C-alpha cells in the first residue's frame, strides 16, 4: 500500500493490467474501504470487479492488518465459480495475521 493505492507486489499468475488500484476501485479497494475479507462467488455479477483475466470466475480478498491499519492484502482469483468457502476465509485470515509480522 502506498498513499491511497494498492500496489501489486509479488504474485503468481497471468500479467495484470491493474498494478495500481485506488482504494475507491475494485474488490481489492472495497476490502480496504470495508476493512474486512470479501468473497465474491461470481465476479461477473459484482460491479466492483476490475477484470484482470477473462477466465476469473470468483475471488477472495483478505486485508492484512498491523497495529490497527491495513498494510496489504491477499488476493486470490479462481477460474471456478464459488471456489472459496468459510474454511478458506478462516485459513487466509490466519495467513494474513502471520504475514503482518513481516511488515
């Protein structure tokens, strides 16, 4: 995160046209604004979605918190509809807590 933007950091996947996302844009920006994990079962039905890949069908975005502030996010896309469930959310939030120690 830098200023009012999310800056794409290390990732695995196809190239994305969205390497900088303002907090007022996309599902990643919504996770910052709302301060909570967002799970989208069908990105094509969510008007916040910024298309990175035509194959993406669902997404989970987990804010990483440190000292009461969001310092980053975990963002995972899937080529399957409704790919993420409550277990995924719980696990990724724990991973986020672990990662916060690195910031």
